[in-house]
C-alpha cells in the first residue's frame, strides 16, 4: 500500500492525508479499518516531512550560494546612519 505514496507530490499526499483525517474524525468505520487509515496517515505524514526536509535543504543551499555571491547583507554599512 505504501508504494503509491512514494509517487505522490507533496500536495497530493497532503490532500490524501486530509481525507484520512476526516474519515478518522467521522469514526463510523470499524476499528481495524481506522487503524489501517491511521497507519497510512503516518506514512503519508512521513512522506510529506521528507519532501519538506529536502526543500529546506535546497533553500539552505540557495541561500548559502546567494550569500557567497552577494556577501552578507548585514555588513555594517547602514545607509540611514542609525546605530543599534
């Protein structure tokens, strides 16, 4: 069942996770089915976290690269003359 999760985009996984939460909140399903849904939700959540983590790493690399290219924005050269 979890093989399909690897193929989902963040948005698709989040939508599926939202659907599972709504089903669990309804609580009209048999307990075994609810546990299966919960387990799937945990896997979807981990998948979303992994995607966000990789985006975070990517943003860090972009930010580090920008700082190397343009220098630190806080270089002490205030243009308004105010001191902190």
